[in-house]
């Protein structure tokens, strides 16, 4: 026969209260191995700092190795974000599962706290992390590629957990949040190849000798020291007419995407000098020219 109540320390507890007390006691014993002491917290911080330093060091080593292995450069650079995710993931696992010995109940509680934090404004951070995973898994671009992300264009120099870093043609570092992948289109100019198509535009007067101007542009393209010409990647020139000017657009591949600016500068200088020698004039109404 089950008693309706029991005595404990001079007080009478109903059976339901005793069961609840036993549940709490059991939960306490289940979590007794977890110690959120100052020493554990400091150790966790040290582990995370070591992971940060290790990830940065490995990224630097792989970048240097990629520069030395020119033909395998993009394959080596591809390893950088993967190494980072493994280092940070291992550090997080070490802190939560080994150092603090979190139980299933505590992991669920941690997930609940994470959900509350996201509701308080950290959802963008989670979107950045998910975006970083998408970059690693789907590879829309890799370290070393020239990409257009939103309004920013440049070479990808780092793919992190939260953001991607670009270097623009003006040597400006731009940090783009990874969640940009879900909101804006991303254009990859070389898709992990060393060669990249570069377009150089010139504007001439409608009455100018277009045939001569086309020959000048084509000659400047194929004789540039930075050009890469093959049967699959020939240089080409396109002419477009407008009411007040004509556009001569030269297209050619560079032998190294990092030579993009040098190639444009070399071709532009030699074409403009040749235009002056041949008497090919610029448009008289410059205000109507499209913005570059």
C-alpha cells in the first residue's frame, strides 16, 4: 500500500512532492560532473585562443605554399577554409563535450539559450556561419578567385566562418558578411583558373577610322606581356556604334588574374599613344560617355 504522505524533517510531504524531490535529486546527480569553475572557464578561453592562432598560422602556411606551387595554387588555397572549420569545430567540441562534460540535458538547455540569443538579434551571425558552410560545401568561389559580391569586386584572400575578405583593385580590404550569398548574386570571373578574361574599352569619335582603331587595339592586346592567347582563349575586338561616339571593346585573357590591372594599364597606354599617332580622336561630347 502506497502512503499518501511521508514525514521529512518534521514536515509532511505528499507522495507527488517526494517524486518531484527525487527527480530533482536525480537531475542534480546527473549534472554533478560538470563544473563551471573559474579554472574551467579560463581553460576554455585559452583553448579558443589557441584555435584562433592555429587557424591563422595554418592559413598563412597554406598561402605561402600556394604562392610557391603556382600550378597547384588554387587547390592549395581551397584547403584554407576547410582547415579553419575543422580547427574551430574541434575547439568547440573540446570545450563543450570534454572540458565541461555537458550532458544531453545541458546540451538541450544550451540549444535553448542559443535560440533565445538568436531571437535577441544574433540571427545575422548564424546566417553568416551558414553562409560560410555553403561556401565550403558548394564552392561558388575559392580563395584566390576574382569575384563580384554585391557592389564589391576583388580577389578573395580569406574565407572565414563569419565573413569573406576581398582585396579590391585599389588595394582596399573589404570584409563581406557570408549571408550576402543569400541576398545578392555572386559573379566569379575565373572559377579557380589562373587565367581570366579582361575587357578594356575605348571611345572614339564617330568619324574616326574605326578599322584602323580596331587593328591598334587588337595589336595591343596580343602583344602585351601579360596576355594569355590560345585556340580556346583568343583575343577579340568588338565595335559598338552610338550617336555621339563609338565603343571599341578589346577582350583577352591574362596569364595570371593578379595581372589584371597591369594588363589594363599596359594596353591602355599603348593604345592611346597609337591613337594619337594615327590621328584617331576621342568623342567631342565626353559628357555622354557611359560611366566606367
